[in-house]
């Protein structure tokens, strides 16, 4: 029976990354474990960056025109 892995939210991934950073900053883990944590943190960081880029692409600003119509404008065009 195949199970689907639930996608974590941005906030959940950020919390995981924060936990990894805290563990690494303590310096109590053996080298091998620290390297695994670092690798996991780098993967999470890349995933978070991609999520932010995707969200940025979706962000639009809706402005009401003088005639009452709504105009969709990319945030970057401002």
C-alpha cells in the first residue's frame, strides 16, 4: 500500500530549519550527525527559497480604476 507524503507548509519547513540551526549552533552533535543536519538544512533552505519565489510570482496588486474596473498589476511593475 503506497502512502503519499504530506507536503509541509512554509511555516513547518521554516520551523524545521530553525531547529536544525539551533542544534548545529549547540555543537553537541558528532561530526557525521552535524553533516547530515547541515545537508538537511541546505535542502530545506532551497525548498523555502523556491516556495518564496513561487509566491512572489503569484503576488499581484489589484487597483481600482477611475471607471470602477479592477486592473491586475504585477508587484514588480510598481
